[in-house]
């Protein structure tokens, strides 16, 4: 990340002081996208990448990671992280990507001291709502409406200009860089303000905000 994120310092302070080992668990799940128009990503913290994938599927894949120190057995931590993953729950026209903690991963340590690194693939035109509050979010593709409201982290969005009808991008502390194709608007510092742009055609509305961090938007041809 380009900025020092305060939440990272908090998580490091909360982690064991001598943490120098890590264990990982990879996971992947796909569900039919038939009838799905919106994907809600309920991953509170982590690195999240969203891309266009196959027309008929919504897919989540990635890994969960834990750090531990030499006094904590590797087998214990591996057993815990092996029971941590992300899953897709469908409800009518909506798919929800959320964390899953199995019986070996109950408790505060599992939910607060496990890092998520995930990639979500959705069909072109799918709307997105990000519930991620801390981390890095990278969105690249053709989507419907996109709503992001993060507390700390960096947000990068790339999408075709022709599809966008309305755009608002803002942060309270950090940088907001918006490449509209014909113009680049840069704002930085404390309360740098909001970049707004709209046109008469297009279908998607992008509402992008980070309290502390950087927002970078590129509208491609």
C-alpha cells in the first residue's frame, strides 16, 4: 500500500510479538450466476480483487493466512486455518461472499487474527457492494452499480468509460486520482474533497469512498 494504514499497526500490535511463521489454507468455490444481479462482499478486512469471469458463474478463490510465533505449535495453527475459508451464499437475485469458520476455528483469534486474500469473479454487468472496511481492494472489469465505503486501505477501480453514467470518488485523508480518459483529476491531503462526474448515457453508478487511504479510478476506452 502507498500509505501507512493505521489498522495494520493495530493488527500487528494485537498479534503475538514474536510472530515469524505463517500457515495458509487455499480455497475455491463457484456457484451458478443464473438470476444473480448483485454480489455483496461481506469480508470485513483483507485484500480483495474483483474481476469478470465466466458468464455462468460467481467464483471466490484465495487463501486464509495466520502468523504465529515459535512457542505456538504449527500443527495447532494449521488445523485452525484449515477450517477458515470464504463461501458464497445465494438469496434470490443476490450472492453474498462471506467468511466461513468451521468448528476448529471458533473464537476471537480466528476471526480477528486471520488474514484473507481473495479473488472474486463475476459475470460482466454484475453490480457490487463491498462490505470490506480494511485492506486493499482492486476492481477491474465491466460491472453494474459499484458501492464501496472503506475505513482504511487503498481502492483501485478500472472500468470502461462507456458504461459509466455517474461517478463519485472521495476520501477524508489521502489521495483521490480520477482518470476520465480525457482528463485526470487529482486531489490530496486532509479532506481533499470529492470528484463527481456524470454523462447522459451509460448504466452504472460508481460510489467510491475511503476514510483513510488512496482512491484511484481509471475509465478505460
